[in-house]
């Protein structure tokens, strides 16, 4: 058939059937999938929330959707910090200012500033500080450090990265659907009844204890007395605490901002910290981990030396541009403008009330809907208010029946979201 004939055939509305080869079987390698990754349940929480948000936008393309589901910052980074990063970036285009690989542990001026700003008189020195591309990344590096043969405990509910990284490392057994837990993990139940601090007398001994204060997702902050109990519990059991203080700067001064404010903590604790919420560095990526020289393995070998080896093997150091921003953030001017941002966020947090059902945290609103499914509550709120929240069950079995509403957001968005909530839950 000529091209002209084909065109006439198409114009006449006649369909020509063309045989196609049978579906080709996909080629597979001979490499087995990591069975530990196969244990993970569904998708990682936040991508699943994003997927459902996208589906909602397809259904309601004109809806004014407010996203209070992800703990992302919204206020611009102060110019004193971005100008320092810009200056560093421009310097890289000059022979005098160019730098290649930096110190894997982080630049000394930044580590010195971290020590003087956050750990003055706490016995933490520059060599104890490891600058990184964020606390979440360091959680996984710490899992490399501990290996697959350790046992872990987590707050329930808690940030899902602790459990998921443990599963991937092979530290856990299979997922038990009847109780919605992985075997070989100690879930430390945190409820309104116990003030979201676990009853340590009911907690079994584990090698590693992941603990976050203020907690993500509940927002509950541990008191000095409670952290003293935790440190003594770890000492009694010979455990190591991985203390996540990503949101510590949003606590009032009555709460410890570092685990190392507690006596003897340097013998049992590691602390991970982030610039993300301190300075709006969620996309810039900068944080640090403190591994004290006094923290030793059972054979007496310093934990910091092994972590240094992990860092050198798996990481080439944080971006020198990010570190320039971090150093500016810790300057007197940077500290002052950053404090103004924290005050703004705190004012926003105080708006985010939903009435009798809420538990107001330091950065989130943790709302209880007894007897209801977290995902069902999430879907109802999204469908009826066009507000994205986070289902509490994504943080562990103890989160079932709750949703997390993040108070990081533009003030006008939080006010509008609260107006919609009040209409829904009159």
C-alpha cells in the first residue's frame, strides 16, 4: 500500500489490523533482592502522603490545598546566611578561593562554633563533632556503625526512619500484622496517659535506644528528670542512646536542649542535630552528630573511631557552601535573626488548636480520634477541608487513631486551615 493509499484508508475511517509480537518477557538479572527491604510495609510514609495529595489535586484541580503534613520550613533563610553561602560559592571560581575535598568530619571553624554555641561547659570538644548533610542521613550511618546484630528500642510512636533503617540493616524479624510491629524491636509505648514518656520499668533491655525530644510526631518534650531516668536506664543495661534533637531549639529553657546536659550522658549517648529546623536548611542539607570520646564499646574501643571510619568510607563531607552557611548561622548576627524566625514559628504553633481532641506539642499538633483509623481520618480531612495532614499510624502502632498536623507553615495558611477545621469539627 502506498502512502497516499494509507492516508485515504485512514480518512475513510477503516481500521487496518496489524499483527504485533507477543509481549516480551522482561529480562531479569541473577541478583537476588535484599530480603530485608522486602520486609518494609507499603511505601515510606511521606511519599505515600504526597501520592495521595497528588491524587486529590487531580480530583479537585481548583482546590486551595494546604499542606500541613510534612515538617518542612516555609520562612526564607536570613540574608546574613545566604550571603555567606553566595560568597563561598563565588570564591570557588577563583584560584585563591577554590577548595576541593574538605575534612570528612567537617571544617574546624564550624565544629568549634557548634561546640561553643551548644555545648559550652558540657565537656564536648571539636573532635567529638561530625558535621554532616543532615540528621536523617546520620541515622543511617549510625546503623552501619552498629551492624545487623544489635537490638533496638524506639518510642511508639516515633519517626519512621529509625524502624525502617533497622529493618533494612537486618536487625529485625518479620512484620507481624496482628500487632503491626516488627519482631525483635522493643516498642516503648508513649501515650497521653504516661505523658508520652515510656514506662522504663516495662521496657526490655536493648543495645540501642532511639529517642527523640521533642518527639516526632507527638511534639512531647522530655523533662530533665525524665532524661536522667533514661540515661540511668541506659547505664544499667549497658545500652547506647541515639538522641535526636532536631527540634530542640523550639523548646522553652525549662527543657534540656541536649542530652549532654544530663550527668553521665557522655558515657551512653550519641546526639544527632540538624540545621534544617534551626535555620531553614531543609533543602540546603546540614547537620551534625556528637559522639563523645567517653562512649566505648563493650571491649573498650572508642565508638567515635569507628564512626569516623564509617564517615570516611561512606561520605566525603558536607558541602563547603552549606558549611559556610552554617558558620554564618552561628555568628552573633546569625543567631539573632534565627531567633526571630523561631519566635515567628512559635507564634504560628500557638494558633494551631483544634479544640478538645488535640495534644499541642512543641512543633506539631497531635490529634486523637479514638476508635477511628488514622488513614480514614487523613482521608476525611483531606476530602472535606483540602488540608493535608499525616496519619499517626505511619509512626508506629501507638499512633493509630491520631493524625499529626505540622505547625510549620505560613501564618496565613495555618489560620485558614484552622478555620476549615472548625467548620468540620463544630
